[in-house]
C-alpha cells in the first residue's frame, strides 16, 4: 500500500512538473509571438514608409518635370510674342493711328 501511495505521489509530482513546463512554454511562446509580431509590424511600417517616400519622390520629380515643360512653353510663347511685336509694332501703330483718325 505504501508502494502505491509512493507511486501516486511520484505521478502527482510529475504531473505538476509537466504542468509547470507547459505554463512556462506557453509564456515563452506568448512572448515569442509578441516579439515576432512587433518585429513584423515594425518591418511593415518601415517598408510602407519607404514606399511612400519613393512615391513622393517620383511625384515630386514628375511635378518638377511638368513645371519645367510649362516654363519652357511659356518662354517659347513669350519669345514668339516678342518677335511678333517687334516685327509688327510699326504696322499696328499705323493701323491704330489710321483707325483713330478715320473716325
């Protein structure tokens, strides 16, 4: 009978050890999951920030190119108007003068 109680006590002790190991394993696993989740969230955040920065840079370059094109077209138009004015200024003065006098 003492032998039976000794075996039961050993079984109970082993069961408690297994339970403690399981609790310890669960805590470690929980911490590991939290650490991996935090690391993954940080990586996703960094990747997202890099992508946003890249998109902003591309958009900025595109806007700068469009501004440069608009400036170039504006300069060309201004030169064209200046040329037209220098070529036709006398003619326009005469036409205006003639129209004013004719009235």
